[in-house]
C-alpha cells in the first residue's frame, strides 16, 4: 500500500517535472506510487488527468502530489484545478531570473528535451562511435576519442561509454584488459600513444565475481581468486602509469559519468 | 561573447541542478556559458568555486546564475556567499511537501542519481539485452522483451532501444526491415507471435536519405528513391497490421522514448 501518489505531468516529455519531483521526494521516507504523464497536449487529455487525480483523492483521502511543467497556459490551469498539491516546477526560478536580469521569459513547447536544444546529431554520432569502439573491437579510431575507458571485463566500461555518448555527446571508446595480458600487465602501444585520454575503471573483487557469475557461473573467469588477481594488476598499472581511475562498486552510471566528465575536464557537445 | 554565466553545482552529480537550470534558462533568449561542477565535497573545493564565480562577476559586472543542490549544509552556505543569483533547486518544493504532508525531509547524500534509487542492476541488464538484441541479430529472446522496435535501417531504433534501457530499465529489442523484405512486406512469424510488443518507427524520406548518405554516400541504399520506397512499404505495413508508430524526424531520443513509454503503457523497472 502506498502512502501517497505523485504525478509528473507535462505537454512535453515531463522529464524536468520528473527530475525535480523524484529529487524532492527522495528526501522523504514514504512509499510513493509514481505516475508520469507526458505529452498532455489537449484539453480532453488534461481533463482526463484531472479526473484520474480526483479519483485517487476520493478513494484514499490523501491529496496526490502533482509536479508539472506546461507551456500551454490553458492546459496548466486545468491541471491546477485538480484536488492535489500542485508544484509548477519552473515558476519559482523563472520569476527570479526575470527579476534578476530584467528580461522576460518566452516559453516554447518541448523546449528542454527537444532536438534543437539537445544537439541530436552529436549525440547519435557519439553513440555510434561508442558502439563501434566498444570492448577494444577496433582501435584505429582512438584519434577521434574524447576519452578511452580501460578496465577488466565487466567493470562497467560499456554502460559508461554509452551514457557519456547519449547524454553528453562524448566520444568514449573502451578497451578491456583480458586475462592473457595479466602476466606483467603493461600498456599496449595504441594506448600509450593516447595516454592523456585514458581513464581507468576498477571495482571490488566480490562485486565483480558476482557480476561475472551471472554470466558464467562457477567458471575460472568468475572466481574470486581470478577477479582479485586481475584487479590487483590493473590497479597497479593505473598507479604506475598515472592513469586516473575510479572504483565503480558503489556508484551509478550517472555518478561514474559525472566524475569522468569532471576529472578529465571533458566538454559536452564539443565537436 | 556570453550574456551570462550559469553554474550547476552539487555535492552529488549536479544532474538535478542542471535539469532545472537548463529548463529555466531555455525560456530566455540569451547566450549563456554553462558550467557544471559536480562532487563539490569539501570546504576547500567549495571555496574555490566561490572565487571562480566572484572572478567572473568582477570581470564583467554581471552576477552569474547559480543553481545548486547540497546535502551538506556547511558547503551550501559557502556557495551562497558567492556574488551570484542563487537558486537552491529543491528548497521551494521540499518545504511545500513538508507542509502539505506534515512530515520532515531527511536529505541523504547522492540521493537522486545514486545506485540505490536508480535500480542499477535492472538498467544494466536491460542495456545488455538491448545490445544483444540490436538490429535483429538474435530473435530467440523476444519473449523477454518489453517492446520490440521495428523500422527501416537508420530510422532511430538503436539509440531509442538503448535510451529506454539505460533510463527506464526497459528491455527493448529492435528488428530492421531490410531491402530484401520490401516486395510485399509482411510481418515475419517471430514478430507476428509478439505482435502486442511491436512499435514502429518511421522518418521523413529526405532526412533518412541524408543520414544514410553520411555512411554510404551516393549508394542506392542512400538514394531518396530507395528511402521513399522503403518508408512507404513499412508505413503501409504498420497501418495494415495496426502497429502503433511514430515519425521520428523532428523528435529527440528523449521525446521518442517518452512517447513509446506512454503509448505502450510500459512501466519502468518492472522486472
């Protein structure tokens, strides 16, 4: 049973409303049922949303929390008549910017997560780059890379490369250190020649063994002993070669990516 | 030359501050230099940020706009002493939720974009699924799919599949209709058996030809005539087979994904 219902509503993607709502509500210890309703683009749809909200209130006596952004003022007013605690997510900041800068806002539909503001082509190009240069499958394109992630198998290279591409337009290649390399692990020439682009990932051995066991249960590859050995070798290499690195064990792909952007001083959409 | 500087600062990823800041500022017609500073985790770092902000103000006489979220109150107060227009991104909503529900917020570090709140394992599993089931390379796993995207080559299937996986933990396979299929295009048996999971992508022929020309310039594959023919055939199939579909030409991957989530009534992290 949920303590409360929260709605995220917009005539666009509702991503902004969701981000603010999730961030706000994550500070409270409550069981919340989250409902996202994007592209509420006409009066009929808006009225349906209102009756859905009102039904929940009628059923359990608790006002839903409604986070929203609307460009269309008429639709917004319809939503604001719902029996709910309403949060117009951008209003507090918009008014303050207007006051501080002495300029007036000119809202546009689908402003934030549209093609125009998101440098669509850069991101798709970067994603194609990440997929083509995943897991060391080609290494002749490293001159184009913004960053080359290195690490042992299953330390988080692929998701991080793709996240960097999709969200920031960063061209991230990745290169795996495999078991055959582990006797006296050194940097291959192709990586040495791109040393300033290297960023290392590492992970706790127990976590790595658990991840590998999901794929290849009870294999040597997934054994704790093997994982420990590989991680010891790569971490030694990172230190010796002064490659910046991060232990990904307790971080999400967002956190890992934000740290890499920051430590490598990468600029988004810089092509 | 920039009209203004905007900073997005946090002791976490700064993704929430960025989202709110970008959405707010996209409503204003100004040239803005955007600077994101994540993981400002100690007093020394916070003080450096403040002097960076103050230098900009001293240099051009315009107060930077600073959007931030901090769990650490001491760090937050340091930032708030900068010569800037300050936006504590969560405060307006947090106070209102506290009032409305009669409960108190208990902020935690890295709350929003951390592993715990992001269902990390689901998302990585979904991403591995998307990569393994990209472009029709395997079709025996469709029973596990939440959605199967179909469309001609380069209509946006791969980026959308991966975005759905990384952001929502949705298992999205994708299947390409290729030229050999185009004479009397019908649904292959494997797709017929999973018909309720199908979602079609289409795109304007000119845009498709431009995208294909980047890869294979002046090929038959990239010709406007070929693109028109393929798109006419797939759109006819979508209509005949009652497959919901979207024209991706003017939409970002966020918008396409949000529309698919909504139209297919997909639930995030439902595994």
